[in-house]
């Protein structure tokens, strides 16, 4: 596995290390808005999974490549990698952000078979017609109503998928097929946790994030209305603001959080299902 380190994230100093783990068939482009908005407060490392074929192997190699103590944010498959990182090295992870992801293994029965069949169908398109065509077929399931008419976003996503390969996608599908069950891990997590869900995410619904929130005592949940699975690009300002607040709050730098406007409708939730009274402070 190689690591991409954006130039903006390389400045030395005492800033925390933030590891960003993308989802299946995604690359650094999925985190581009967050790199632009967080590179002044964190040294950023973006994972490239290469041909790694298991979630555990991805996590092991990520931990070996990153600094001693770190913050980690994972989107979709990257969220499972982030959870595996904290399972393997709980003392090294200072904060955890999970976006559009889940904590359960591949489901049994018809649900698991349907998931596998859907991924194999996409892979068949990637092999026969190319990664961009695979992305074009996948796109309707990835975006919420607030982004489906955004041609610029569609072009960005299709270009990103086009840079990938069917071989790498097959390896990541294999990793997802055998993904670990992290349900027992969640109650043991004590670091600050930020969950971000799209209200219209058809792949990893908000209900799964609420289940995770109920299992993690230190979790907050940001629910983005009208947003689908690709929230880092669909709602970059809201996601970046929430991540900035989580990062600075967990790093003990609350006073450096600046206030800013919201990009779209959203709700904050906590374990008691009440809105987070501090969301304006955290969304700077």
C-alpha cells in the first residue's frame, strides 16, 4: 500500500496527524474538500489500498505507515478500516470519524447474497466496459436528491472511478466480503467519535449510524438531509466543518474553532437523541 501526502498536509510542527481512508474504488479526490479545509490544523495522510485484500491487512499497513498517535476518518469501506485500526491499536487512535459506513460483517442469507451479486455485477461492467462505465451505472445509488443534478460532481466522481482499476476493485470487494464484525468493539471505544450520515444514503443508511451511536458512549451523529453516500463531496462544507470541530475539540484546541455558515440542512444527535447544543461551536 502506498500513501499519498498532499503538499498542504506536509508542514512540520505539532499539529496532529489525520489519516483519511477512502471507500471502495475511491481515491484522494473524495477527500479533496476536507484536505483544503483541514490542512492548516492537521498533517494529512490519505490511504491508497493498492492490491490489499483484507480490512485487517489495510489497517495493519496504515498503522505502520502513519505517525505514532493519530486521528482517523474513514468513509464507507474506509470506515471499516478505521474501526480495525482502533481494534488493533486503541492507544494510538486519539479520535475516530466514521462517514457513510457500518460496523457489521457481511449479512447472512438473502441480504448478503444480494450485496455480493450487486458488487459482482459492477465488477463485471468494470472488466468489460471500463471503470468509468461502472461508475456511471453506480452513480444513481451513490448520490442524494440534493446532488443528482450536479454535473460537475458527476464528472469528478466518474474521473475518480476512471483512475482506478478492476483489479483493485476486485481486491476491495474481497475485503468487504470478509469484513470483520466490530459490534463488540464499539462499546469499548473511549476516544471522541464523530459519525456522519446522509439521510438519503441507500448503501449505508442513517439507521446504521444511529445503532453505532447507541453503542459508542463518546459519539455524536451529524445527519445531512438530502444527502446520499458521497457526503464528503455532496456536502463538503458541512462535512469539513464538523470534522474540523471534532479534530480540534479532541486535540484540546477548541478555542481555534472558527464559526462559519452551514451548507445545507442537517441535524446533530447524541446518545440521548437530543440535538447537540454545541453544534454551532463545532461547525466552524
